[in-house]
């Protein structure tokens, strides 16, 4: 027996379409809307919604949502959400129902709170992109722009799939960088900690022993002892100065000039500079490719890529290129004047621009640099380990040698007597 369903959907132009359909089930309504190239947003049976408003949540989860007062999400949660939403929309589940299901199963209270707010906005007639834009700490500029492009093209499920792939690739790249930086940072902290312990807690205690020896102290021992007593007497100045320097640097890089100077130094840093350059190029190519493939206009895509590049130097190059494109230049021409972008990248962009396959070639560039980053991370890890061992051995060995040199000198003097 046919039942009347009220529906709300979005067409290929991004406009909201409302109406009624007679069907035996909600699945038939979804299938009919799909045949008309409409994306279901909400479907109601008779006078009430078939989902969402009558759905009950577990008491524990409801309590967690009440505890949340700010929108936030755990690491990796946004990628899973995007992939699941794309799958559900592709399977024909209306958007509002899909979002309610995902809000109910969100792991973190903050993310559940955020999705509940998004659901409320969509129920009141707001587009998904505008609802997401209200939570900028969770959904980035690129995320909202791609969703908006998906709404305009009527391919929101396909765009969300591309967005999920982009987020997963970006997360993998971040993990590679974190792996490359974790070992040297931990090693430096250990070296500094061990050296400080020896210089402040151990070396000064040898002073009475050295004074009792009737020998002239070697220059290395005198030097180490002077540093040790300075550190012991003024340790608060040293650690306070270090803390002040860290805070000062962090405050400085929050300014535009300081951020630019930091990124210039980073790109010129020995060993790590090449790695950071490849990471920035990979991020640029993948973000640009994903946006163009999703239907975002090139000028708008360049603005987003500039904001999300992660390096102020590269952002300036992209901004200059965007201005040049506005004035009628080709896309690749402004990049040839930059020393940041390698000739290979510029030539591939030029070929992609001429052939109409810019998004494909940019994706190839991103894949190439991803492989380069992965190989370089492995190489750095294997190279840094012996270097840090050598540094630790040099510092600790120098301190130990300074302590034992007077004893060796005394032994030599006694042997001669």
C-alpha cells in the first residue's frame, strides 16, 4: 500500500527541492530521488520525520553530550566521519539521517556536540557547507569549500570520498614528519638532561678531591669545573633564560614577519630543509589537485592552498601567482620566477594546464613527493641515530675525561717518583 512521503532534496545546481511522493517505503523514495539526480536531505512519512526526531540515544552518550560545551574532535575522528558520511550518502541514506547516526556514534563528546549543532542547522534549512562553517575549529576552510563545491555539483558523496582520501593522505604525511622529528628531539632532551645532571650534581663534588691532589689541573678539567660551578650557582638563570627564549620565539613566530623568517630558516636548514620543502610541495600539490577535481574554481582553490600550505614562503609564491593569473598570465608562468618550486613541478603544471589534466598531474606530483618524503624520513632516521650517539658520547665522554685526567696525572707523577 502506497504512503505519502514528504521529502527535501538538493538538485545538481545546489538548489533545495521540496515535495511529496507516494511510495511503499522510504527506500523507494530514495531510489526515485536518485533517478531524478536529487540528493536526499530529509524524508518524512505523513506528518512526522521517520528518523532523528523520534530517535532515542543511550543515557550515557546523552550525558557525555551535555558535558561538552565546545566543538572539537579527537585525532583521526574527522577522517572516519568523512569516510562514513560519504559511504552512507552514496548508499542513498538521506543526509539528515546519516548525520544523526554519526552524531550518535561519535566517540568524543565535543564532536557529538558539534554534529548535533550541524543537524539542528540543517533541520532549519541551512546548507551543509554553511552549517559546517560555523565550527571552524573542527571543519577547516578546505573542508567547507569542498563540501560547498559538492553541493553545487550535486555530487556531495563523491566529493566527500575525495575529501576523506585527502584527509587520510595528509594524516599519513604528518605521521611521517612526526616520526622523523621525534627521535632527534627525544635524543637532544636526553643529552641535555644527562649533561646537566653530571655538571650540576656530580662534577662539583670532585672539587675537594682535586684540591687534595698535589698536581696542576689540566686545562680541560679547569674548563669543565668552571662551567659546572657556574651551572650549579646560576641554574635558575640558565633554565629561566631557556624558557624565556622558547616563549619569546613562539611569540615572535605568531607575527607575519616572524612567521616568514621562521619558514625561510626552515627551508634553508641543513638536512631538514630539503625534507620540509618536499613536505610543503606535496601538501600544495595534493590540496590543489583535490580542490580542482572537486570543482572549486582555480582562483578560489589557490586562495585555499595558500592558507593551508603550512609555509609562509610558499604561500607568498602562491599569492603572487594568483594575482598574475587574475591579470591574464598562465598558471605555471608565475611559478617559474620562484626558486621554491623545482623546474619539474612547474613543467608538469604547464603540461597539465595545456592538456586540461592539471588535477591529474598535480596528484602525480603529490604521490612523487610523498614517496620522496617517506624515503628521506627513513634515511634521516638511520643517519640521525649514529650522529646522536656520537654527540652524547662526545659530551658525556668529555665530562668523564675531565674528571679522570687529574687522577691519571697524579698516577703518572707517582710513577716518576
